C-alpha cells in the first residue's frame, strides 16, 4: 500500500480500473481495493497528527503549577491557552520565553527552593531578608519589588502608555487585552521581571532600579532593531522618551 501511495496520482487512477489477468495480480487488485476502502472511511482526516492529538487528549493532564495558580487566583478566570501563547507573541528571543515558561511552571529557582536542596543557607528573600523567598513574594509582595513596580507604572505613563495599576495576575501571568498597548506592555513586563531576577542573582544583590532596567531595555531594543534590519523587516519603535 505504501508503494501504491508513492505512485503519481495519474498512475493511481489508472490502477483503479486495473483488471487482474494472472493469479499474482489478484494480490495487487486486493491492495488497490483495500486502499480505496481505506480512503472512503478516513476521508483523508486520519493523518498521523490528528491521531496523535486524539490519543494524547485521553491521557493529558494539566500541569501541577497550573492548578496552583488557578487556586491562587480563584476569583479570576484564567485563559491558560492564551497565557501559554503570550510570551511567544511579545518576545523575539527564546531566553525571554523560557524565563516566563519557568514562572508558569513554578520551576524558577528561588531561595525557598534552594534552601530546601541545601544550596542556600537561608530561605529568606534576597532583597528584604524578612520573608521566605517564593515566586509570589519575589515578584509581588517584597517591598523592594513593590517600589520598583510603582516606578515602572509611573515610567509607562510618562511614555503615554496607559497603566493605572498592576495586579498580582499581571505581574506573574501577563496583562490581557484591556489595554491598547497590551503587547508592548507584556514585553516590558517580561524584561522587568528578568531585571528583578537578575538583580537577585547579582553577586552584590543590588536592588532593582529603573535606571538599570532602562539600560537593559535600550540594549534589547538596539539588538532587536539590528536583527529586524538584517531580516529586512519593518522596525517597531519604542515610544519617544524611552530613556529616563
């Protein structure tokens, strides 16, 4: 049957009217008829990808982290399909997408986890040194991080990017289409979260600042502009006044 499928379409059509003359030709005729019946039943839909998706659907389970986020934000319905797609819509580099993937799957190392596995002497937050450093504390509740988010909101509004506040969901999972600049905002949020985490990993444990964030943002802008220019694509410019 694979040999028959590999033949040109015109040859296959000719074989449909094939009349066996010898005993060995009956085997070929049976294969041809079987192929015809197979096409009639499947109607060209039973390709390998469709079969794989249908089989997988019976056994797939939502990630454990997804259930935890759902419990954490039980008052807000979460569109997980959109949440998983968002980083790939707003970021060009795989490193940024991978960073958000680790947050969504709660596998971004923090002091709370590193202490449990014996790689840190304390589970306390790198910045405030007051509470256990979990993802939720690091990106939402730490007062050092809270100050940075307030500066971030003020900076966005100075650039005429309307942003009244950042909810807990916004900081961890992303901003949805309640804002006309939501794609740009989500890109900036990803870079901001990377900056917070990079400061935590810094040898001197420097606190996140808008000045350093701006430098990182300008570097990314220049790099992506060069990539887009080399690919002959139209540049997407950050609004004027990006520097503080």
